[in-house]
C-alpha cells in the first residue's frame, strides 16, 4: 500500500485529497486504468503486451489447489471469451474453451468437450455439463452471485476484473482467500481487496460487486482468512 501511495498516480491523488484510500470500484478502475499504472511502468497501448498467460495460469492453479482439485495427470480447460495458445506448466496443459458469446471468424464459438481426464473451469451453466467420463466441471463465481446463492464446495472465486482470488475449500465449505494474491479488509461497511502481486494495474482497496455482503474472518476449521456472508451468521 505504501508503494502504491508513492508510485501510482490514482492513489497518490486520492490520498492527498482525503488522507485515506477509498474503495475503488470497477467503473472507476476502467475509467482511470492509465492512472493505476505505476509511474515506472506506464500504460503504452500500442506496446502493452497485457498480462502474461503464465501469470494467469499460476493464479488459476493456486485456486484449484485451494479448492482441493488434484491436478496430476489432467488437462485444465478454462472457458473464456478470447482464444489463447495452450500453456504447458506444472505438469499440466492449460487450454481454453471458447465461450458461446466469444467472437470468432467462423461464427459463434462452439462447445467442444475435451476427451480424457480434464477439469473444465467455467461460469455456472457452462460448468453444469453433461460432460464425458473423466471430465470434472469446476464452477467459478463472483461475490455478487455468491451473495445470493451459496457457492458449492470445490468452486473457484473469480472476479472478471481481478482474477482468481480464492476457492470454496472442499473440506470446510468456507470461501478461502488465496493469501499469496489477495488481502481483504473491511472499509466503509464493505469488503475491499488489495492484490498483492499485481502492479500493472495496481489494485488497492478494490471493491468487488457484492463485497458488502461479506466480511473477512478466520476459517473455524483451518484458521486461514476466509470471507463469510454477513447474512448467514
Ligand atoms: Zn477452511
């Protein structure tokens, strides 16, 4: 956070005006994206390569481990709107399946089920299947959806603008945070998130949709940081 105050224009400006870092909404992040880049790593649209796929894959892998999915000997397919070359990492091949809404040259994306042992990570509806034998569907959810319906054990917490941040652990059913990636705290009556490893853009006190329905607490069974619904106590 101190580094963000020192090096990221958006936070410098906000802090100078108010002496605090108010929640950062998704709309604000989109409009001020260029101001969320550190001064030494400004956004250059023509040359900006975006986020390296390996970083994304590392984050997804950590969420799958938190959820308790064994990865040995399986390929992982992620349902996305954009195509990406397969990534070979951690003894697994990480592929994408195009979402039905993806824009492709050949009309709408087609749902081609994987064959062989695989995990398919997608939004509810996509994750439901039916899938062939050996294929396990893993649902991902955002906090806004989780506030309405409790996510199933084994599903992944994913915010489209922030990434894979945690998972509902199979053993305890609690929404565990990936503590290497994200820190949660309450601010102005809601839960805000600070991403610990990502600097371009830098997210401090990002306010996920639905964050007001959750509070950071400790897992009663494992002791690690979890988010729990305010209403379900
Ligand atoms: Zn737990």
